[in-house]
C-alpha cells in the first residue's frame, strides 16, 4: 500500500510532536507552571528558546507539557468515544430494526445538542475544581455520536453486500459476522474517526480553558492562552506568549487532520473508489 | 457508407499504453442494425467510443479515423468534428437508464439541456410529448423525475432521447442488459420498429448472441482488440467463417436441443502479452503451426462476408468442428 | 404521502430533542456534587463579611429553594419545571441582577447571536460550496489544488485560534478593527448600524473562516465523486454544455449531502459562535453565559442553555423541512 503525501506529512508532524512532548520532559524535572522560576519577560535565547513570560515561566517548557497533556487527554477520551461509536454503530447498522431507530434518534439528539454551553454550566457547577475527569466524562458522553452515525451507515451498506450473505447462509452467528466480516471494513473508518475525535477533544478542552473554565493550573494548549490573555500578553508586547501556542496548535491540528484524511484517501484508493 | 479506417485506439495506464482496438479497417453500409459481439474486454465498447468520438483521457485514437457517410458544408464529417453532431446526427443509448438520468431534475429538462440556447424549448417539448406516445409512454412521463418511472419506462425514455432528433447513427451499448426479459423484448422491438421507419444506422453492442440473432442485420465479431468476422447476420448465424464466431453461436441454446451447452472455454489473451500469430490460436481447436506464427489477414471470402482466419474456407463446411471442439483438452471439465 | 410521513418524522424528532434537552438541563445540576444554594449563601456571606443568623439562613434557603424550583419531590420539581419552561418560557429571576427575569436578558442577547450566526453560516456555506464545486469539478486545474490547500489549512483550525490570530493581526498590528465589541444602547439609527457592522467584522470573519474550510473540503470531495456518476457522463455525451453539467448535474446532486452536513453541524457551529462571542465580548448568548458563569447565576445559565438547545433544534427542523425542496425523491414517492 502506497502512502500519499498527505499521510506522510501528517505522520511526520505527529511523530515529531509526540516524541518531542513525551521525551523532552524526561530531561526536565522542574514544574513549568511554577511562577518566578526565571526572570520575567526574557526574550528568546539559548537558555530559554521561546523566552519567559510575565510570570517568570519558561514558555518552551510550558508548551512542551501543554502539547503532551492535550495529547494525553485527546487520546484517552477518543479511545472511549471510538469504542462506543463502533459498538453502537455496528449494533444499529447491522442488527437494524427497532434498536436502530431508537439508537439513531438518540444519536441525532446528542448531535443536535451544543456541547459547549453544557460544559460551561458544568464548569460553573464544580467551580474551581474542574477536573480533567469531569471534562473527559462529558466529552465522552457527547463525543461518540458522530462516529456512531458514520459506522452505522457503513455497516448498513455492508449488510446488503454479497459476502455478508454468504457468511450468513453458511451458518455464522450474527456476532461472528459482525466481528469477522463487517468489523475489518469498518475499522478504517474508525481509525479516521479516532483521529478526528482527538482533534475535537483537544479543541473543546482548549476552548473551555481559554475562557478559564477548565483546569487552567494544568498546562494544556488552552490554558497557556488563558494565562496569556489574562496577563494581556499582546498589550504588553509579549507576542511570543500567544504566537507560540497558536503555531503549536495549528501545526498539531494540521498533523492530525492530514493523517486522518491521508489515511482515509489511502483506504479509498485501496477499496477501489477514488 | 461508414468507413472505419485503420483504427488503433489505446488506453494510457500506469503500465503503459495498451491497444484496446488494434487495427480495424471496415466499410459499413448505412441504414442497417449492426451487432457488435465478443467477450468482455474484447474492445467492443472501446470501438463504440471511437465511433462516437468520445476520446477522452485515458482513451486516445492512435491512428486512423472514422468517416461517417454524411456531409456538412460539402465536407464529409470525420472523427475530428463528430462532437459537433452529438445528439444531432449521431446519438447514444447508454446501458443503465437509472444511473444515466440525473435524479434531481425533471426528465423534460434533461431532454433539452444540450440544445442550442436559442432553441424554442417549449416547442421542442411539445413535439417530444407527441413523440413519446409513439414509444408507448404517456406524454406526462417526460415531466416526471426519473425515480417516478419504472425501469422499462426509463429505458424507453433513453430510447426516446436517442432517437427523437432523428439521427443518422445511433450507438446502443447493451441497452437492455439491466432489464427483465419481457421488458427487454419490448425495448428491442421498439428499436427495430424505429430503425425500420427511419432507416438510421444502429450499432448495437451486446454480449448476448440471442439478442443479436433477433435484431441485427449485420454482425461484427471482435476478439482481443481485433475484428475477426463481419457479414450479414443470417449468414453468420448459419455459416460462420471464423471458429470463434462458431463457438459463440454454439453456446446459444435452441429449443428441443438438450445438449450440454459448452460455452467458449479458456480466456482471451492479455493485451500486454506478445501477440504474434492469430490471437485466437491458443483456444482454437483448428489451430496449426501457421496460426501460431502468422497473423491471418482480414479479407472478404464471400460477397460482403469478411473474416480473419487461415482456414476460413474450411470452417463453415466442416461439421467436425463441433466434434473437434468437444474433444479439445480445455473442454474436458470435471463435470 | 411519503412527504407527509417525512414531515411528521422530522417534527417527532424535533420534540424528542427538545424533551431530552429539557430533561438533561433539569437533571444536570441535580447530579452534581455541589449545591448551588449552599454555594450562593456561602458567597453572600463572604461578600458581606458577616454571618447570618440561623433563622435568616433558613428563611433564605426556603426562598431560594422556591425560586430555583428545588422544593418538593423530584417528580413534582420536574413537572413544575416543565410547566414553567414550556408554557411560560419562565426561567426564573436572574441572581446577579435580582429580581429581573432571565428571559428578558435572553430576549435581548438572542438576536445578536442569531444575526451573527445566520449571516456568517450563510456566507461560509454559500462561498464554500461555490468554491468547492469548482475545485471538485475542475479537479486537475491549478486553482483547484490551491483551493484544496486553503481548505486543508483552514479546516482543522479551531475557532479560538482564528479569533486570536485575527485579533493579533487586525486589532493589534494593523489596528483596523476593535479588539472588543463596544456598542452603546440606543435607537437603531444608520450611524449605529455602521458601528454594529464595524464591531461585527472580526467575530463574523472568525466564524466564516472556519466554516469556509469545512465547506470547501466537503463540497470538493462530493463534486469529485459525483463527477463520475453515469448521468454526468451521459450529459457530456449528449453535448450538454460543461457549465450546465457543473451546475445542474454535479452541483445539484452534491448540494443534498451538503445540506444534511450543515444540519448536522449546527450544534458545533453554535458552540463555536458562543466561544467567539466570549472572546470578542460580543453581546450575545455566549457572553451572557460567560458572565452568568462567573457570577454563579444558575437560572441564567439554565435559561441560556435551554434557549440554545431550542434554537439549534429549531434551525435543524427548518433545514430538514427545506430539504425536500431540493430532493424530489422525498417530495414525490
């Protein structure tokens, strides 16, 4: 199977981001969020690649931890949403009938409800103690529906295909068919959905953090922006404080997106409809 | 007369160029139904595309041209300008009516959207309504959306589109394969009736020899990108010159005959291979040393009856071919 | 008949969405470990810097319970809540500006949000589809590749990043547009409309930019796929002009999934707009929510969330009802 350029660029970006954010902290024991570790507002230098901010924190290290934490959150939540999406989508799509109608109504309802306001309410309710756990639970609760819809329509179209009928008439059980015959086809879609879910999770948490409603004590791609805005970084000319996380976020998201569409393209070509 | 002058048509693929039609030289009388038969991949659809002038990448006309037998401004129309006459003097009836009609716009719009903007479309549609009644369609049918009509009605619509402008040449690419037998018969009769009336030339592609037997006046048999036989249908079906044609006909069932149908065994050669000699030789029960090494010339054996076979003169006389064929090692199937 | 069934089906799912939305909003605070009343009293005390007498406290608790609809059994609370919200649009009084009712604030904020959203979504969807159709139809051209790259670059960028970049570039570096929204109350004069437009440019641009990426990419993929359909080939062989093929054949058929796509992403677009409003202090629902969140104004929060769900569900319903206009297969069966 030949990788296309999109997938190559995407994977290169992701590899650098993942390796960098997970390996670099091993050589750095200090807590990047500790204030006044360094002199304030230093310009970029060899010692501080991106300089320091108004709180005397090293921006580079803060950013490394932010990328790592955002990735951890994104991946762990997405594992759950993808598993739920796969199970629900296959159940609805393959078994069909009444269970399909109920599940699809539920899915459409969840898609129709805007998540962000609900997160705002929850963050307010648990004021000041917004833990990643609560944010994660809510994201899982609202995050599976898109994927489930896609997996379902895929499974639905597969149900009519010849090879499934062959398996059915040769006496396989429904469960066996779903796992042996349908799942491998749906798998490629689930990989794409998994990566898209990571994007969505990181984005949503960051959005919540930017307006100060997530746990801003933990470095994430959102909380760094929150502090920058809170200390009027632009106003005092601390551009690096905003530019660095913006660039990091854009690069990371591009990496994720290129990987997911590139992978999708590769599979589409292999399946023969491109 | 429609002339196919030394036509070589190639497809560009990742492996390089491959000739799907490889040197076809024919003069075809107008006003007839010409059947084109052969196995899938023999080049019959490609030949149709070449005749229609639908030469878009990856298909290209390497050499040759088609002369269509009608003039425009005193000049005979050839491949280079046939596009100007699409759905004016040459038309096309596609295979599947369901996928060939735009599902979201009304049929009447699809009937006229290729016309010159200056045409009075209301007037044209008036005539179309009258015309489709001749084709056993209610006039309102053209105001419907495709999904509102049955498969048979939709295919009649396709026939109506292809014939309404009274073209000189109609190309039909397996126009009935997707239909059930009763509907199929209706469409075939319709096509025959229309041709009888207008004396247009119809090129009819099908892999179904039974259909060819019913409706064609002339037959063109293709094998591995070459034309192997061409002649009047009644003669071809009774006294074929080429063993391949013979085999195609042999595969037809006849009522009262309870012989096991043998079909044509083996597969055509890959066009990527080195193709010296007669391309049919590997499957031919009559093949000799000569056939392996020398390509037979496509020539006229009887008046208007062409074939490309070294043993064409013996073939139709030989009643042994069937026996030979049955004993051919490739046909000794386990059942 | 099928059309009737389709419409009934859409209405049913509309009411199901509303009902589930109402229910979630009712149970959400009750499932949380913290008690808004205790929190409120605690805040009141720390603000006033003195302690209340137990009697006063009990009194306050009772009044608050009543206002919040927290007295009685869970079932009677739920029924009372449904009655107030559905029949009277009554979300109770605001706490930050007691006793002004929440609904008043919402009525003032909602037009801003809807106006911003409707305009930007329409612009992004229309332009995105026009560009995407051309990029997909002429997929071999250089311009198509450029548009695809633009789409890929825009699509994954989150709303807040776009907003930050626009603020940095147009607010700080170029100082063309204001950093935050300042619109004084007053009658809607021509001059005021200009102020509103001027203040809306950056928030609107943020939403449009994100929407453009999505629309270009998905329309491009759809057009590219539909170009291979049999009816497109047949139209070409009929000699139908390329422009007509692009618009009536490829475009018309690609439009349908694009409408469905828009319908399904309304929730996400709404979420994005709320965030944009907060970042630009745009006086819509988002800002109302943010203010309510920081002042612990729960009634306001529940009110805004319900109206948001209601707005998204209604917009979805409207699009669902428009859909058959474009798809004859639903209109005539």
